[in-house]
């Protein structure tokens, strides 16, 4: 699920959803922690990507070109030396 925050509020009242979301969140925490990037960096990248995904649905606020620029910047953060 990768924490689609903009949709979660609509789902929280469905039976079993909270347990499912907790398990999903723990999975992603382990997945990203095992990737080797510092926690501060992967948290910023992950949540920035989520914000971009949500913003891209509202086209006046994020153009395709802006999305491409932001995506490339986030990908660069995954490739750069974590000590910088």
C-alpha cells in the first residue's frame, strides 16, 4: 500500500483495516531500513514521493514537468553518498 495518506481516512472505519495498515506500515519500515539509506533520508524521500503522488492528482498544482524534476531529485537522493 505504501501509505497512501490521502486515501486512508476513508478506509479507517472498515473492519480489519487498522490491523492491515499497521502490518503494512511495519513491512515498509523494515523494507526501507534494510535498503541501507539513513532513516532520515529514506523517510524524507518516501513521504516526499507520497506528497508528489497526491499532488499529481490535482493537476493545476503540479505539472508533468514539475513532477519529473521532483522525481529525478528524489532519485538522486537515493544514489548520493549518505554522508553528504
